[in-house]
C-alpha cells in the first residue's frame, strides 16, 4: 500500500477484476501484452526462453485467462479432444497420459471421449470437435471409407495406431510387423515350431496387422506351424480361451495384447499348467502390469515409445498458424521386444 505506483495500483486492479490481469503478467515477465497473449495461446513463434518466463510469471501471479473472452477473440478453446475405444485399457491410458502432459506444456487442455463401438466413433468424434480445436483418434475401428469421410469434417486431426492409405491424414503408427517378427524370432530361437496366436477383436486394425504379419512369417518358414484362436482384447478373453489354446497343442502362444496374455496366465495357473515349462506365453504392448505378473510377461513394448507426445507434436504443428500449411507429417515407431520369464525353451516331445 505504501508503494506510490506499482504496489498500490496492483492491489487495486486485482480487487477490481477479481484476479491478476494480462498487463500484470506482461510487467512481471518484462514483455508486451501481445507476447503474453501469443505464449498463452500456444503460439510457437515466441522464443522458448521468453515463453518460459511468461509462463512462470503467470503461474506466480496465479493468472487465469478469461476463456470466454479468449475464445471470442481468437476462435480457439485451447483444448483438444481424444477419442478412445476403451478407457479401461492400460495401453490407451498410457498414450493419453503422454499426450496430456505434452499438450499441457504448450498451454492446451485435453478432453476425453470414449467410443465403445465402431458405429459410435464418427458421431463421438464430430461432437468432440464442435467443443474443441482439434481431435486425436486413437485406434479407430471404423471402416477405411468411413474414416476418409470423417477426417475432413473434424480436422485438424491426428490418427494413432491405424495404418492409413490417405497421405493427407497426419498419423502415428506402430510397426506391428517388426514387433511380431521380433517375437517369432525369439520363440524360434527357444526351439518353438508350433505357435498359437490368441487373436484380438476382428474389427481391430491392430489385430488385422498382427495377424497378417504372422501369416506372412509362417508362409516363409515351412517348419513353423501357426494356429489362430479366437480371443479379444480384455483379461476375461484370455481367461476364457485357455482350454482352446491348450487344445491346439502349441508350445508357445502369442496373445493379441498384454491384458489377454495376463488373463491367460491366470487361467493356466488355475489349471496347473507350467509356464513356461509346458507352454510359453507372450503378449504385446508392454503395459506396466506385465512387469508384475508371475512369471513376468514377455511382451513387445510400445508403451515406452511415448506415442502420445509424438501425436501431440504433429497436431500442435497443425494448430500453429505459421505452420498449418506445411506438408502433412507421419510417424512410424518401432517397438522393442522385452523378454520376461513367461517364455522358455520348447518342451521336449
């Protein structure tokens, strides 16, 4: 109160507006109001050092922008929507966590929508886009024609975990063929020649790619036998399929994902089957739970690829007015085999 200018004026303005103003943030950071606005609106044209100074000043002052006013002046909500098939899947949770942290670092919030069926995906994505600046589609299951028709309506958009024929759609994919090849090679080196694949949902593009990769590997390896067993994507699918897996006579089984593999492991334990002495079991995804199973699960790890952060980088470039006309970008990430205790030498006949 005794400061003739700054202190008294600052307190007065704070009382009048109910909180610190953008002018105060600019003064604290030693920059202009326009610079503060650019930083807080997620523009990438500001020097990173200055941007960090502005965000630090805003945090110290506990500055909260007027979202309604910002939307009216910029046409932006500073939020993006993420459409996910299953919020209970740890792999999708990992992608969401990675994407959210990256987006928040650039001043964006993330809203999440679950589309439990392929038929609902397009409608959920359209609704989400009306409320946000952009959309991230994670592992969409809709037909390719439907996806091609949807994307122009909800752009800017990035698609994850789905191979796309249209080069105009920004995407982040996983090299599933490479991952399955690593896994098959590992099992072959252990002496396994009769393998079972515990399949994923028929509508899953990831399942279709993994099945195709395995079929191709089997065709080029005359000594390799491959059985496919109907499965799913959840713990109970693996638990339910244990008897069918055993009926194949395979010495090793590759599950569609880690959740299915963990469900299978539990049921095999109940049945008294020695893993990996009698049957080796492997998953795909590298979720955290796989590290705590007994035995630890051999899996193909994609969780450590930070897919969500990569997706956000592609989307953020589309949201940046200075780069929105740049060529569409794509990323294909290569997963890594993680060997656990659930796979071992093939049992002797």
